[in-house]
C-alpha cells in the first residue's frame, strides 16, 4: 500500500511530524516536500528538531509570483504522482502546496485532507480559496473539530466522507514537551516569565500592503510604551521582505524565526501573544496563555469560544484594548479534549488503513 504525503511549509511539517513516522511504519510512504518554505529557519531546522527523516522528493518549486508558484506546484507534483502512482495522497491544510490535489484528482488518485472544513468566510485570504478547492477534490475529509465538519456538510459534502480526528498539534506538543522545557531561550535572551510580548505576523492580507504593516508596527510601538514590556518578534521571511523600507520602532526586538522548541518555550512564558497565525492561538490555549489575533476573521473560532483569544482586527486602539482586556482577565481556560485528544495520528492511520484495505475510496 503506497501513501504519498505532500507538504511544503513550516506549519505542515510541525503538524504532520507525529503522523509521518506512523505512515513510514505502516505503509510504503513517499514523502514529498514541495519546498514552498525554502529557508533553513522555516524548513530544514524542523526536520532535525522534530526527528524527521529526509523526504523522498524535494521539488524546489519556484516561489514568488502567484501564477508561477501554483503552476510549478501542479507541474512538479503531477510528475511525482505519475512516477510513483500512490494508492492515496495525504494533504494537510490550506497552503499552495496543497493544490497538488488538482493533479492528484485529475489522475484519479484518492486524497485524504487533514484540517478539512476550516472556513473564515473571508475570500481575501489565499488560504480560504485553497481550502475550498482541496476539500471539494478530496475523497476522505479529516477535520479537527465538529465546527469544521459542519462547514463541510453545509457545502454539501456527504457526511460519510468525513471523520473528525482532532488537532494533531496536541501530540506534537506533548511528545516534545521535555525538549520544550529544556530550551534555554529565556536565559539566552535574558527574558523573564510573563514580562514580554511575543509577536508573529506574516499573513499576506496583513503584510503585503505597506499601510497594514505600518499599523502592525505602530500598534507594537504603542504596546511597548503603554505596558513597558519587551516585544519579541521573530520575523518571517515574507514580512522581512515587505518591511525593508519601514523604520522599526524602538522597543520591538526583531529576531530570526525560531525553532519549534524555543518558540513554544517563549509562548509558554510570554505575558501575551499577538499574532495572525492560525496555529499560535491553538498553542496558546493549550498553554493557557492570553492571545490577541490581529486579523479581521478567523477559521478557528474554537479558541475564541474557549476564552483565551480575542479577534482584534487590524485597528491600533482595538489591539491595545484587547491586550489590556485579555491580560487583565482572571483565567482558567482549558483545552477541551474535543479539540484534540493527543490521538490524532493513530486515528488518521486507522482511517486510511480501513479505507485502503476495503478499496472503498
Ligand atoms: N513557529 C516556530 N517558530 C517561529 C514562529 C512560529 O516554530 O519563529 C511555529 C509555531 O509554534 C506554530 C507554527 O510555527 O506551530 C505556526 O506557523 P505559521 O504561523 O507560519 O502558520 P499558520 O499556523 O498560520 O498556518
């Protein structure tokens, strides 16, 4: 039985990291890295940290211009799909690499989509369009939560194709917790517990427009002045390329993207996270830390419902007010096991095995 996983970015590598070894053990597993995230800090560092083997293919896709990137992903993944002729392809999430679903579906290869059904109902996001396309081309849909499952059913995807499997980030964190706890990043950066803000922001709808990016930096500047706390901002290459002409205000400490253990150690110890990431609000809920999401919409309402995350939009006063509000809350948030119980990898494996064995896909 041959299963091909196709991925290409930091969050896909992290989330799939506990699933890859099970695929290796149970199937003939072909790992295909498109190379969508190609810098060391966003890619190879995670292979060594998360104890992953080398992928079978590194497609080194051409990134940059939208059409060039998508065409290269479709072209190069089609070539490996035709060469390997897998029984099934596993895709996670909503990145351009996931558009390998287009050639897979064209050649009649069944697709299992993990992280299916997320919807922000916001078409400004390239990821929203990718999600819809990938979901509707997939054979088996594996959402994290019931909320995502309902989104799929509302789009007329038949419930018999859907299995809720929980969020795989739980088992990644739990497996690596000893290494996270051992990280020396606090000492290295001379940071004290609950005495700094941690920031990530790199979504294209936030940083591609210089005016939006200026709002982010101005908010952080005001935050520094108001709370007198250090602001640590590991800068994603996309934001770096867009911020070349912007003067970084005082108090904001720009650093390179961190490895998973150092970053999650900072998450566990920050006063509050300010982010436009999808995964960060989930991790902060898991660590019971306050989070302010600087986006207009989210495909993950579960963290807001749990109480640990405020969707502040991209408005300076509202970001400041939201931070003030969430850090003043007396909190006892909890990661409900319905969001992910640490057994996602084995559930995914069982579902693929069952489907493959009965050739029902
Ligand atoms: N992350 C990391 N180093 C960093 C910033 C983030 O390891 O400097 C991790 C973070 O813990 C999370 C993931 O990268 O697991 C989030 O990735 P990203 O925000 O790029 O993607 P999204 O979650 O929005 O899809």
